[in-house]
C-alpha cells in the first residue's frame, strides 16, 4: 500500500513539473504567435499610414505649387498694370513739363517786353519832366514871376472875385428869402389861426354840488362827522360845508379826484342812503364812470382831429389829459388845438397832414402820467410813444417840440410852431394856477416818499396834507415821529405861505359778510 502511495506521489512529482513546463511552453508559443500577428498588423498600419502620408504630402505640394503659380500670375499682372500706369503718368508729366516750358518761355518774352516798355516810359517821363521844367522857366522868364508867386497871385485874384460874387449872391438870396419867408410864414400862421378856434376853459380847484335842501348838509356830515370823513378819506378831496345855501363845495387840486367825489356825492344825494358803506360803494362806481369818461374823451379827441390807428392805451392817456392843466390851459384841448394848427400848416407847405396832426395830438402825452412817473413830460412821452409802436417821425416830433433835441423833419418843426402858437395865444395860460398845482403835487410826492405811507391827499388849498398810513407798518408811537419827519422835509423842500397841517390817519378795518 505504501508503495502504491509512494508511486502515486512520485508520479505526481514528475507529472506536475512536466505539466507546468508544457503549459508554460504552450503559453509562450501562443504569445509569440499573437505578438507576431500584432507586429504584422502594425507593419501593415505603418505602411498604410506612410502611403497615406506620402499621398497627402504630394497633394499638399501640388496645392502649394498651384497657389504659388496663381500668386505669381497675379503679381505679374499687377506689376504689368503698375508699369502701364507709371508709363501713362510719365507721359503726362512729360507733357506737362513741355507745356510749362512753353508757358515759361512765353512769360519770359512778355517780361522782356514789359521791361522794354518800362524803360521807354521812364525815358518819356524824363523827357516830359524836362519839357515841363523848360516851360515853367520860359513862363517865369516871360512873366517875371516865379511859379509860386504866379500861383499865389492867381489864387488871390480868383478868391477876391469869388468872394465879391458870393457876397452879392448871398445878400440877394437873403433879402429875397427874408421877404418871401416872412410873408409866407405870416400867411400860413394867420390862415391856421383863423381856421382853428378852440375854447380853453380855465380849470379851477373847486367844484360845487347843488343840494335839494339844507337838511341834506347834516346827512352828508353824518353822526360825529363820520360820513364826511369817509368821503374825504376815500377821494382825497376836501368838502367845504358852510353857509352857502343848498350847495357843497369840493376842493382839491386834482380834477380827477374832484370829479370822482362830485359824481359819488350826487349819486348819494339822489339815493338818499348816506352812510360809510354806501359811500364806499358809490365812490367805486364813480371811479369806474370816470374811467369810462376818460376813454370816451380820448376817442372823441381822435375823431375830432381825424387821427386813427392810435393804440387804445394812448387813447386812454389822451382822455386823462382832460383833467390835466398846464399853466391853467386844459392839456387835452391844447393838444387838439396844436394838432389842428399843425395840420393846417402842413397843408399850406405841402407835407403829410395826417402825420402832422398825429404828432400834434401826441406831443404832450407825457403830461397824462408825469405825476406818476419820473422824468419830464417830454421823456415820458417819448417812452410811451416807443412803447406803443409810434413811428420815429412822431417820436422825434414829441422829443423836439421844446427844443430838447434837433428836429429831424418838417413835421417836428411844425409841431414846435403850433405848440408855441397855442400857448402864446392871449388868455390861453395862467401862471398862478400851474404854480399852485405844482406845489400841491410836490406836497403829496414828499409825503408818499416815506415808508409806511399808503396814500396822501393835499386838501384845504394846500394848507393841510392828509396821510393814510399802513397800520401793520406804522404803530401809534411811530406816527408821532413820522409826522415830525414829514413836516421837517416839507419845510426844507417847499416854499409856501403860512403853515401846513400834517394829519396822519391810522385805521384798521375788519369786513365780513352775513350770508
């Protein structure tokens, strides 16, 4: 048994190594076969790749050769075109050079001709100068005078002859002009004055309102004088209620204020209800009526003169001149008269009649607002005419009618003459009234210049100034100082007879309505 086991073990010991060696040999043989097959495939792939690479290389070389040939052909063509263009440019340049050479040759010929002519002219000029000197010498030898002496003698002789003839002509012309101008001027002026007859009512400083009975005076005065104080305060006019039967006198230098007070008082008398609230209502109505009246008066003035196309605001300002006086002469009637005279004079000498009338009517337009604006009535009038688009001709006539500037047209001269004729007419002006009105206006202007003054009215013929102050700005204590300052300034700036009462009023009102 043991022998069998040993034999099996020995067999196994021999069989196992042999089997292992056989297996190893088989695996090696299989591996070598696989390696040989892979190397063969690799050589086939490499051969294929080499063939493909050579094919692509040949194709790339062919493409490069074709591109090179194409580029070379394009370059050759471009070179040929450039050469052709260069040849054309060269031919043009050569042709231009030939033309320039020809022109240069022509210019040189002309320059040579000019030089020759210049030399000839210089020679002729020299000869002429010599001949002139010889002629002057010969004339000096014959006359026995030098050229300067002969020139002086000739000029002196001619001057004396011309002076004599000129003097005679000037004298004759002056004499003739004086005779004709004097005669024609007199004819024109006389004719114009005869054709224009204007009434000038001398304005006064009072208006009289008739009463139905003397009992109405007490109602106008009111309880403790409240009615009359309200009316005087609202209108700036002084009411004089004295022993004159059935009449109340309104005193004030401003005709517009007097007219407003007169209309308001007449309405109150007719209405019968006289109390402060009703007085205020009637004064407002009277102001509106006066404004309508002013506009209507301006329109009537333009129609009377025959001037159209004036700006509505200028027409309104003309209407205001109905209530303006100049040395006692009504400003509106004076302007109408100047317009008529200027138009008549223009017709006599043959210039534009309408323009002359227009200039005459507007020449004093500045007087309508000269108490509201700074400056003379001429400056204000010029500004108004410019503002409302009047022509330069009218503006010059307005500016020159007192000689402040030189008249630029005949119409401006005619307006000057017409203004002088109207003002110089006997009875047309009164110096005292104008001086009085100016003093009252200056009195109000001084008072209005103080801070805190709402409005002021000169009453009692200038013996009293009533001042309404703004209660929010002026206290009761300030009123004492303000009254003193006003009195001091009036004393320093105005000349007046007697004394002037400064009456300050500080009033606070509260108004409400029951609905």
